[in-house]
């Protein structure tokens, strides 16, 4: 926490998928830094448990694929706190690792309903309650820009999130900033959904070999990136003055897809001392438990924009 009340004192934050993993870490970090937090999740008990630990938090049961429930989530925050300052559209799911042509159609559709449509609904129903300086942060994935075999539908859904974020950023600037974080592999419920268990040891070793930091991300790494993007530091740093590969926009220069700035990026660690890892791509198991690892992310350094790979 910074200062007696915290960086986000008085801010009203919604975190979807807030009962576990990255979302839980975001909820706890925003709360520790002074925010009121709506912990929104399909797992009602999990949301209640996290909210009960926090000084100013409410649980909210929601299936993010539901338009009605998303509207109700926004209304809950507004009724409790009078408005919304930050929305972390974080809830998401992988499918079981398998090649695309073997993936059942309903699983394909589920990827887009949970991972993509949810971000649209969150924006649609929260933005009318958000004012100048507010911020939306979607949890995408490094797989959205560097897909690997075995996770194609999931990665395509995250690619769609990135495009959605970029477009939304241009539409909502200058009042509201829209960003995405692109986590690499982290040990959360995600592993169980992908493998049906914790990540197998030999797979984890292979994953870590592809990560220059020598470890997988942690939920706190991802939460730190989200807090940075939601903070005033992001407004006053060079990052907010221009564009991003993940959709950062600002009052000064919104993202223009295809523009000369579009691929410019600066590591957040350089900007804010944030411990962003240089990371590899998403794990994908294609047939059996063959795991292909992404190459090291080739970061493009430049004076504008911020790419957050955590
Ligand atoms: N863990 C990783 O390796 C990794 C990597 C890249 C991106 N991501 C993304 O991070 C985000 C968070 O995942 P995580 O790793 O923390 O996983 P997690 O399984 O630990 O947490 C996901 C949370 O979302 C909730 N959720 C799932 N479906 C929902 C729905 N329809 N409505 C509301 N809530 C729902 C779950 O109940 C859970 O609490 C997801 O968008 C995921 O795709 C994860």
C-alpha cells in the first residue's frame, strides 16, 4: 500500500473471475491499495470467501457469458458505490489441450462466449457508469499473439480479446483507457482445466525452460501489471502517451491499428520497476502430452506504448 489510504483509495473496482487465480490476486491487491472491490465470479462461495477477507468488498455471483447477469453486476457496483472506476474483465477458461479439428463445436463456442463475449458485455454495461480517468483491463494471453498447437481455439479467443481491446481503446479514448495483460503460463485453476490435473512435472520443466526469468508467472505478477495499468502512474508515464501492442490508449494518442506506432513497445519494468517477465508463449499439448513451447518473446523496444507480458 502506498500512503495511509492507498493508491486506489476511493476507487470502485470490479474483478471478474475474482474468486481464484489472477482475479483473486487482483481483488486482493486492489483492496490492499485502498479500493472497494466487487469480487465477481461464477463460483459464488469462492467470491464470498475472497470478499469476506477484504476491508471493502462485495461478492457477486455471475456467469460472464450472460448479458443479464453482467448488467446486474454493473448495477450492484453502482448501487453500492455510486459508480465504477476500474473493470478487470479477467474471467476466462482454456479448453482441454487438443488439436483444433478434434475440438467439439460446443467447446469452440464456449471459448468465445466466456473469453470474448464477456469483455464486450463488461464494457457495454459498465462504461455508462464510468467517468473520466476510468480504466478497463482485460486478461488476454500471450497465446493470443503467439498461438501454439493444442490450444488453437483458446488462443484465437484471446487474439479476439486483444483486437477487441484495441478497438475499444480507440472508441473510449480519451475518457477511458482500455488495456490488456498477456500472461504466460501460471499455476492456477487454468492448469486443471487444461490438463485435468496440475501441470505434469515434465511439462512444467519444459515450460520453464522457455521462460527467460526461469519461472512461471504468479498471480501477483499479473495483478501488479493490472494495478499499474489502472494507476495514475500509467497515465503519467510514456506508456500512456502513445499506443500499445495490447491496446493501451490515452487521451493523447489512441491506438490506430496499422499505424507506425502500433507495434512499438516498452517493457513495464523500465517504466515502473514492475517485475514483468520476459516470457514464452502459451503451453499447448498436441496429441498425447506433446508440448511445444513458444520461442522467447521477441520484444520490440521503442519510445511509445507498453506491452505487458506477465
Ligand atoms: N494461468 C495461466 O496460465 C493463464 C495464462 C494466460 C491467460 N490466462 C487467463 O487468465 C484469466 C484468469 O485465469 P486463471 O489463470 O486465474 O484461472 P483460474 O481458473 O484460477 O481462475 C478463473 C476464475 O474465473 C472464474 N470463471 C470461469 N468461468 C466463469 C464464468 N463463465 N463466469 C464467471 N466466472 C468464471 C472461475 O470460477 C475462476 O474463479 C483467464 O482469462 C485465463 O484465460 C491464464
